[in-house]
C-alpha cells in the first residue's frame, strides 16, 4: 500500500494554514528534500529509516521525529517486509517559540524522541483535525502541544506561567466565545486584544476553566442545542443554529456531553410530554 492523505487546517478564523499528513508506505523512498516548516511526525506502524544531518534515524511505533526547517532529508522503509506508517504535521517555526521564555527558534539536539504521553496527544490531535479541521480546535490544541514539545525536548526554556488577573482574562475569553459562537474569533486576535501571547491565553483559560477554549465552546453549544431540541427543532436544523459544522459534528459532541444522540434526546423529551 502506498498512500498519502493531506489535510489543510487553519489556526483560527482566517488564520495561517497548517498541513497534516497521514501516510502508509510499503516501498516508497523519498527523494532528498527539505521543508520550510518544522516536520513533526509520529510513527504508527513499521519502521522508517531517515537520512538526516549526516546520519540515519530509525523510527518505531510511538517514536516522535522532529526535523528542522531547511534540513535536507530522505525517508524509506526500515525493512524489506513491513513498510512504515506515520502521521506528521508541518509547523511554521514561530509556532514552536510561543511557549518559550525567549521566543528564539528551538534547537532539538536529538531528532528522535521517546515521549509516549506527548506522542499519544499528538496522534489524538492529528486524528481529530484530519477528520474535522475545525479552526478553533486546531488553534486550541496544536500550539499547546508544540510548546510542550519545545520546552521538554529542545534547548528552549519554558515561559513564566504566572499571569496576573487570570480569572478575569478567562471570563473575558469565555464571554467572547459565547457571544460569537457562530463564528468565533481566533485565539491570536483575542490574545492581542488582552495584551497576551496566544500561549499565555491558552494557559490561563485551561487552568481557570479546566478545558481548552474549543472544548468549552463545544459544551456551551451543546447546552444551546439542548434548549432548541426541547422546543421542537430537528437536529439537522440545530447544528447550524449553534455553530457546529454539520449534524455529525453536533452528534459527536452531544453524545460526549449528554450520553445520547440529539435525535434520541429529542424523541425522549417529546415522549415525556405526551
């Protein structure tokens, strides 16, 4: 099997693009090439051998690979029988500086990383965003994970985590998201309005509210959807009225929060009123 599927996500409303790749190859060997972005990949099957910086990297399931911008590299199967599979994202260098103390380009001494927790989080985010590249979810999840990558594994130091007035900041962000649920503002714009970096905003919101911004807004939308279902609206109508991309997006979140599908909830409410 030789398969490569690309998805283009955006970091917030009208934000810059970020490309995601899901690849599975039996025999494919990449020609020498470089990217202007950081290449961050997680192996999900088999083994790949990557020629990089005069040496060779051999990946295995769960390993994280970080390739620096402008660095020439190749890639191919590590064995003649198993092939290799991975998920990768291509992040502009500034994304990896947001959570660092000096905002300088991080340097990764080792391109092959063993961090099961971070690998699982990257794979989870990649899988979700490849299936449904929601701009707010992309902006809530990826800068946070890339900051963790830089601070754990590069020479960069983590930024100061203490932000004065955190509760008020989180409430201001919450209120803006609720007021503009049909077309929420980007976190970058919200951070600029509040005199913060995006990473600082994410840290404040997650710490105060207990969830990242996209998850809070999704749960708020579910609450609004529930009220509309109570009043007799159909699930297909409700999705667009509360800002979900489609009925499937509504159903996924409604089931996570309420334990049932919107249709099942509506039917049970209507039955109880008969």
